[in-house]
C-alpha cells in the first residue's frame, strides 16, 4: 500500500483542498416548500369529488341519509388537510378561478404561496391532460 505525506503537498491546507468534496448547491426552493406524499394523495382524492362535497349537509339531508343509509360527506379530521382538499376540489372544477376566502383559508392553514402555485400548476396540467384524453 502506498502512502502520501501531505507535508510534501504544502501542509494541512493542501490536504483540505484535496480532500474537500464538492458540496451541491441547495435548490432555490427548499423541499419543505413542496407538498408531502400525504398531501398529494389528498389532491388526487379531490379530483374525483364534486363541488357539492364542499357544502355542509343540512339537518334534513342528514336525517334522510340516516333513514336511507346514505352517508353525508364529512370533512377531513385534520383542518390543514381539509383546507387543502377544499382548494383542490375547487381547482379541479374551476381552474384558477377560486374564491378569495378559500385561498385565505388555505394560506391560513399553514401553506405557503409557493405551495399554492405548485398545486395550481399541477392541477392545471392534470386538467389539460384530462381534456386531451376526452378529445382524442
């Protein structure tokens, strides 16, 4: 086995220069700014829901549901995920024509504007792909 003495290369400074690995630069947007796998699954589920799933059922609808065995749509237990579900359902049906109150609710639940833009971009692409599939 061969050995190299770093004193021949100019001391410890040269050893650090030789041994220093290249450090990758961080992305301009941290990974935490994206959506988690759980959050993306909520977005996927929201694609199949109707706008009526955003309305709270009234007393008569609940009574009829219990009488005939139909279950009313209940909101998600996590308020943050429910805010995501609501904005995703609206985006799937209306595109970027969203009520200001829902956007404020989404941002108030702890999401960022970057996450909002990422969500709208992804859903917009999904809507466009769905339109192409139906037209073709």
